[in-house]
C-alpha cells in the first residue's frame, strides 16, 4: 500500500454500505466512523473513546467486526460495510435486537450498536458457554447494564438455555 | 372488575426499539445548517500563572474560523457562587481561565473551525505561556504548612469543613474501648460511554442550547446567570444521553462557552468532548479517606463514632461544588446500624487535579466502605464473629422508624431480614465455589456479607446553595385519548419514560403505548431539577400522581355525564370508565377526551373544556439546612441492602476475580422489576470497577496518568460476574407508590463486600486489614508478603 504523504489529500473510495453502493472522495485522514456518521448520516455508529478500546463504534467490514474509530474511511474501498442501521432492514427488530429488549440488555443505548455488531459478526459455535460468551463481549464496554442482560440476550438468540 | 396491576409487572421498555435500531439521537448526532465545530484548548500544566496565549498561528490554519481566549469573553459573568457562606471559600469559575490554571485540562482557549479535524489542527497551533507553580496533589500536601496555595487570597487550601464536638460522644469514648482505622477510596468517576457535548445556536434573539446534561432547567438557570439573558430567551434541549452517572449533573464551563460562541459568531456551534478531555476535565469523584474511631461495648455494639472525612476536591472549580459528597460520607456512616452518638467532621481541600463532583452514590459508597471496614476491625479486635457484630448493631423492625445520630429519619426497611437472607445465600454459594476450586492450590475462595443504607431523593440545597427538592409533571390528554406527559426529570438510560407511562396507564386504564413522555426541553416541560440522587421516580411520580388525579376526576365527571350516571358510581377500566360492575355501560377515554377537547357542547354544566393538568411536588420530610444541633434529614427515603461478593483470589498473582455477586435489596415498591434489577446490576458493575481497578492516577507534578481507556480500566463482561438479585419490598410510607428510588443503590456495596470477601478467602494467611481501594493484585500480593514476613 502506498504511503500517504498528505493527510488532507483527497482519496476516492467505492464501497457497499448496508447493501447500497457508495462512491465518495474523502480526506485520507478521515476515519471510517466519521465518514459513516458525518458523510453518510449513519449516526447509529457511536464514538465512545476514539482509540479502539470501548467497541461502541464496531461495524462489520466484509462480515468481520472492526472498530471504525481506528480505521480510515479509505480502507473500505472495495469492501462491504454493515452498520447497525443495516441490521433490521426496516422490518421491525431482528431476533438479536428483540433479545436485547426482552432481557434488558440496554439502558442508555449508546454502546448497544457496537454490541449488536460484534455479536452479529461472530460464530456462535466458537463461544460454547457463558464464560466464552463473556470473553466474546469483553471488547465492548457497557457502563449501564452490568452485562447480565446482554449475556442473556446472546443466549436467547443463540438458543441456549437461560 | 379488578384490572391486572402493572405495578411489579415486567413492562417492556418504551425506549428500546429506536435505540436498538440505531435511531437514538445523541448530542454528537445533531446537525444544524452551517454548523461550526469547536475544539477546546486545555492547560497541559497542573498549576501555573497563565500569561500570553498565542493564537495568531492557529487563526491561519486552514478551516479555522476564529480563536478565543478569556480576554474575548468580556460580556460573560463568572458562575454564581451560591455557597458564598462563611464555611465555604469562594471559587470564581470562568469559562476560560483568566489568570491561573489549577489542573491539567483547564480550558484556556477555544478554536472554532469548519470541522473537527481542522479545529484540532488549530488547537495544535495555540501556544500558552504558563509560569508553572508547584503542584499540590494530595490532602497531605494541601494541608502542609508551606503548601502552595491554589487560591492566593485564601489562608490555606481548605475549601470547607467542619469539626463537630459532642460531650456525649466524648463521654462514650472515655467509657468504652476504642477501635480505630483509616479507610480510603481512590479517585475515579462516572465515565459514561458518551462523553459530554454542547451545541448552540442564536436566532431571532433566542438562544437554543443542546447539552448532554442531567438537569436542563438548572442548565438554563446557569446560562441566564452567566450570559445575562432572561430565561424566556433560552431554550435548553437535552438529546438522548449516553449515560450520566452524576458526571453530567454538573454545569461545566463549555456549557456557557459554546452558547457564547454561537451568539458571537451568529452560527450554530457544536463541541463534542473527546475521551481524553473527558478523563481530565469532566468531574472526578471519591478520593477521600476517613480517620474514624468507634467506642465499642465488649459484645461489639457501637456506642459512638468520632473522626474526620478528608477529601481531595481537586481544583474546586465545579458547580455544584465538589465538597458535598464528603459531607454525605460523614452523615451516611451510620448506615443501617443503631449507633447512638456520632461526631464526624469533614476537611475538604483543593488540589491541582480535575475538580471533584458527582458520581452515582455521591459519598455513600465511601461511607459504606469506611463503616463496614471498621465493623470488621471491631469484630477482629474483640474476637466476636463479624456477623454477630452486625446483628448486634443492625436496625430491627421494632426500632423503626429510627432517627439516627445525625438526624437521618429511616422510616422503614428490612435491614435484619435482608441480612439474614444474605447470610444464608452467601454461606451456600461460597461452599459450592470452594468445592469447585478445591483442587487448585493457588486459589482461595471467600465471601462475607455486608450491609448498607442509601439515602435518596435528597435536598439539593446543601450541595448547591440554591436549588432544593421540588419537581413537576404535566399531563395532557389528546382528543383521541392518547396522553402526553411532560416532566423535568431526565432520562439517561434508566427508563423514566417507561416508568411514567406505566404509572399513567395504571392510574387511568390507558395503554402504556398510548403515553408519550416528553423531557429534556425547557420550552415544553415544567420546571424541575432533573435526575440525580435516586430522585427521578420519586419526584416525577409524585408530581404525576397529582396531575393524574385531576384528569381522572374530571374524566369521571365527563364520563358520568355521557353515561347519565353519577361519577361516584364509575370505575376506571381498561380504556375508559364503566358503572361499577357493569361492562355494558362503558365509555372510552377517547370519547371523554373528544368531548373535553372538541365536542365541548356535550360537557356537563360547570365543567370547563380541556383535559390537562400539572402537578407540583416537593417530597415530604426533607430538611434543607441543619438544625441548631447540626442535625438534618437530608433524604426522603432510605433504601437498604445486604450483599456479598464471592471472590476467588490467586495467591501467586494477587488477582481477585468475582465468581458471584449476591444482593438482597429493598427499594420499596418495585414498579418494574426489569428496570429495578437493571439499575442495581449496573451500579454493582461500576462498584466492582471502583473496588478493583478504576483509578485516575496522577504523578507528583499533577500530570494525569489515566488519559485513555488503556490506563483507565472499565469493567467488561469478564470482570463482572453473574449477579443474583433478590428484592424485598418495604414500601415507603410517605412517597407516592411506595417506591424509594434505586438509581444509586447498587454502587454502594461492592468495595466493602469485596474487601471483606478477599480477607475471608485469605484468612489462613493472617493478612492485615484491607484499608483502601482499589484492591489491585499488587495490594493483595503485598498483604500476603507482609503476612509471610511476620509469621
């Protein structure tokens, strides 16, 4: 990959975001989270720390959870991005979202999109028990719930005994 | 016909769908036409005299619109100093520092630019000449005779304090054995996932301010004081809040600065705090210790307490003032125990750290830690079982209502019941866990039940010197029978809209989904003080109950007229009214509301059009100032809980892991168990963070060392165990619905519970008492090594 000399240099990108094709020109320094939020108006992706720790900004890039606050917008060129807005496709809550509601897996809702995207991007069989579910969730910080409702939501949507 | 009650039922939250779908609207999501971004330049020096600030180069940075310093803010007044009482030193807070900086993070300039990237480029080009002074970084340094003064016109660095004396207390200490300790709680804070943020625009002579604040009306009051506008010219709007925890129940310099910029520039301006700023400039909390002694009987009964709470209040530049939690600590020490006499004072000092302010629990977690640790020491020194010491001091049903030694009026509770249940739960659980880890020679497992009382719905007067305890709610029924409830309490995740909708539905027989709750807008909500101090449910439901009663009475007059029945013969049923026991006589709220609002010709004689009421509420029994003896009842309700952490300690690494957290909790009537348990769990998680690792570190020069989430650790799903909650309901005899408030309760208990559990786990090693938090691996290893050296 070529080195970027000028952080404000305009960089073209072409990507798929929530199923729609997106073409844009961004400053090379623009972060993916800012591009999604400011340029595309997808404000469901939240910024909690802007240094890759809290997980609130998690989106799926080519199906894998990534932190959009430490990825450049230009890096999604040619890739497929899904944000929280892309989960339900406007048809009511998904099973995962409903499970969060049923189990009080959210309070203020700020970290919630990041949790939803992380969970959406993992393979349930990799997390066979409660401890491993907690490990899977440990890259996302929730300051409100104490996590019990989130763990229960995951178990509900994965068909595990509550 | 009995309607099924919604009180105590799991009612799904009305807030959730949009939040789950990415449709929440937080301050950072706000966009206004032509909006500019502000970036605040902050002092990188902890203590110094502020000289020239060089801004010309910043002004030339691409995209930068302008740069301002304190010199430009000629038409801004400093924050009013409501506490200007003799016992609190004056602190003049200005949105940008004028001549002195007192902590790293002090706002000294502001850059306004087209976007945040450009604003940060500009901020990098601002240079401030700061003549550094030596930094004061602890209570001991602040009180040293040669200490550098933060406020040169003060005689010393004491912000406030008091030292009560009592002949009865002194007599008790003469007569009884004295057991003492020093117990401390480190500096940490609310740290919500959403940072602070403010946006403003000024159009047609009116200022609109969006702020992530827990008290819209108080913010508007403060804007009026600082910007000189009448309240009618200011509208404060609170978008969705991504967590507050007290950190947003403060009025900050940026909340005046950003509106001033919008007025100055004639364009909307927004400022979104980044995480580093949040960790150095939004209020911190705790950072207090107590020197405490107990006069004890041989059987463990405590006759009197005496001592001082020392608090590091940071720079003191906070509104409400940061000393107040230390007063709460001193007053809350007695907790659920009947201790006849107490004389505990406070010394609150200023240091060159981020100002201290509110954090969930507000002094009570510190009090619980001090008291429970002291009781454990009493047990150890007297050789009495720690459970028996508690039993001999705990409030029993026959003791209630009980006015304790500082004036707190505990009208009801289940202190002994909760404790005995907890002993049962913890005993069983720890046995199971010990079995599980029996084969691991490095692991020890322990638990130890502890107690607390959390005062809620307090007077704000001791904290603010201005506001008291009142709130209000309005209720309007639309012509179709749907409802708009408007309140000044503020949601920040605690489900207030669900709670208020549930209560309106319960009272009027309407559907929960037919209630719309409006909050966070000073133009559309009646005056009130917002959400803090576990007050939201109590004050808003008290006000709502009054409004509901008016609507129900007026509705029954109209319904009776429509049914040609006497209003006294009607009952509320789902969707409307009927003649008691006669479903055929039903008239819907929709018909009643249409009559009241549209077909007014069908109203009974003497009934005015409209179906709208406002309720004003001031919770009963609260004192706003101490009496002649210095006693006061500062809270309208006192919840109680007993809890235990089951911990696993690795004796090789000192690592403490929680296996289970058990709590038996009584917050009076439970309106929605889902929400109540959520509040308790979330508080416990924060309490675990504070007990084990959350800490704002500073070096000796006052440089903050915890400026990212790599250095400031928040609990994740692997540090918080499964939490087992049992609810006891002892309704408040005075508050509407019997609820006592639950927002802060969970956070009070973890530190003393974990400390005692670790000691239980390590009992065989004879470690010294754990006297401070965080209980980190080095602390635990140190205790083990010291014990090994001694033996």
